[in-house]
């Protein structure tokens, strides 16, 4: 087998059996990237020499000993470029330190390998906002891979990575995972450290695994989760053995279906696949219960106020002075700021900074930002009530399969509305996973569909357990 086709577990087994070595795996991955990634555009860069140096003394007995992991381009890896797929940073910044998630990966023996493409500063749902290069869906090159972690999803799906890290602020792990047919897990807010991630919306961002199997996601989460002295929002709760949870079956579990998530706008074929997966869980002994999340209709507006407000503050640091692009035409301090930001940021990033600055400005703060914070509390309370009734919530990830490149890029509102099923989890701070549940035939191509499973805070074991059952039903 070509080492790039391995999962984490099978690669570890192959190392133990002496069938391949970390060096050989890295070289063969690089060959696959060179051969296949030109059409897909999932990688912005990779550095084989740095990775081979990391592989030299790797301890194969560690949980991820010798396993290469592809990294979304907003996670700092010491000595590697970190551009957030933006002209603001492209070619102008190398990370001086490792993010906590990278430190944890390294401590477990993993090798960060390759920078994956994304929507600029993680703003988008299609990867069309990458400021560097387009990224395509490996199942149909005319379609988007999803976003913003589109590169991470695409490279795992194309077997040009064994596994990858993504980040999810409003769906950016789950939605591309769904569109590319891989597993993507957004941990509970605070489960994984955000130290060393370039911030988009600090109260929503979480980093998580994107993998070929549920077992790999469980293993990666065991490594990534846990407290961090450098992130005050990171929780000190004990880390479960998530792989142990996979051994349990779903009999007796209560699974809630929010009626608002199965309403108008849901594609017929997506609904069919999701409902089939849910019926299968029922046949394995789960109890299916209809629930209501009544504030769902306000989620998109609430998210796009809070996320843009936080982004406008976070992105103020890109001022042409401290790091990143500095305009050559600027001739005084104000024009350094203005021209550097004008030239460095793409259209969607500018739109969000403008929106966010507006909702925070005096006179509008109460009407938009403060009100959005109140609605956020209502959305969180919807979930608290739901989890008094059920163990896990099941729904689609996205209303449609991957759409065509260009289909929504001129209509930001249509793009934002398609985030309807994923953003509430971030507003509520709960965990969620997308697990493949079949494919739909569109224009002669089989496009993947993901099932979303949402769990209560720190309920990752529960959603992984159900996801594992869904995965088994597929095989
Ligand atoms: N699609 C959402 C947005 O554009 C979510 C992005 C994300 O999770 N980073 O903001």
C-alpha cells in the first residue's frame, strides 16, 4: 500500500510491523502531493527537509510516533510559514514558536507536515476566499471543498495526507469534512488550547482533528485536548479515553432531531442520507426523539454580528507596522495603516472588518452587539434544555452537497445562510462532529454527505461513540 493511503492507526501498525518507516511515509506523501495536489490546491506549501529532520529521532512507541499531520495555515509551527492564506502574511512571516496543539502533537511523536489552504483568516465556507490559490473538491474538481478548513478536508480526502488539523469558528471543520467525505470534530469550547492559533473570533474558535476514520479523530483528540497555561479559556477538565468510548454501542442512547434543522431549504438527497443514517441508529437500539431549538432562526444573524465584531478587533494587529505586508506607497503613519490593510486584505476580510467595526461603534453597540450577546444566551439555553432530554443531537451538516465553484461567491448572504446547521454549536460552546453518511449523485458525480452529531459540553465521548456506529453502518 502507498503510505499516503494509510489511516493513523494503520500507519502506526505498519511502522510496528516494519513495513514502512516515517521517512518513507514522508517521502511517499510528498510524491503523492506533487502528483495529485496540483489540480486540488489543498496545500499552500510543504517542507520535506524540515519534516525529515523531525522524523530522524522520532520515538515510534509514542501514540502518534512518526505520523505526519497536515496543518491549517493559521496554526503556528516554529520555523514554518504561517499566512492564514492571506497576502497580508504570505511570504512575510515565519512562526517563531509552536502553538500548544503543535507542542502536544510533537510530544506524542507526530510530525507537522504541510500547510493547508483555507479561506483567508478562516472567513468563508468554500475556500474561494483564499488569498493565495483556489482549492477544489477531490470528488468533483468543479466544486468547492467547503471552508474554511477546505484544504485540510481536501488533502485527507485525496489521500495526500494521513490526517490534518483544522479550526472551527462557525462550522469550518464540520462543513468541509461533510463536503469532502472525511471525519471532522469541533471540540467543546475550551477543550483544546487556542494558544498559537491566529484568532478569528476568540469566543468561538476551536481547533480539532480532520481524519479518515472516527478512531483516528478520537486518537488525535486525546492528544490535542487538555489544559494550557497560555490560554485562560482552556479547560482543566480530565481528558477521556475517547477510543474507549468507541467500544460502546448506541443501544439505549437518546438521540434528538431538532425539527428546525429538517425544515425548508434542506436538499432532498441530503435529507434522505441523513434520515437513513438516523434510522440505522434506531435499528441499533437508539431512541429517536423530536426536539426543538426555537432560536435557530436567529443563529446566522447572531453569529455574523459576534464573529465580525471579534474579527475586527483581532485583525487590528495587522497594521503594516508589526508584521505582515507594509505598503510601499505609504508616506506617513496613517497611510501605512490604510494602504497596507487595503493591499493586504481580500474583499471578504474587509467586509467583515467593516461589519464588525460598525456593530461595535457607539450608537450601534446596544442595538447589534449587545443584543446579539443576549440572543447567544438564548441559543445556549436551547441546547441546555435539549440535553436534559437527549444524549446527542443529530442533523445535517450543510443544507446541500458541495456547490459549484462560483455559485455563491457573488452573494455573501446566500453563503452565510448555508452555515445554519453548524454555527449554533459554536455560539453555545458545545462539541460537534461530521461523519460521512453516504453520497448523493449530482451531475454524474458522487458527492459526500455528512451527518452532524452535537454533544453537551465535554461530551466528545458521546458524539464519537455515535459517529463510530454511523461509520460502521457505512462499511
Ligand atoms: N463559514 C463561517 C464563516 O464564514 C465559519 C468559518 C469558520 O468556522 N472559520 O465565518
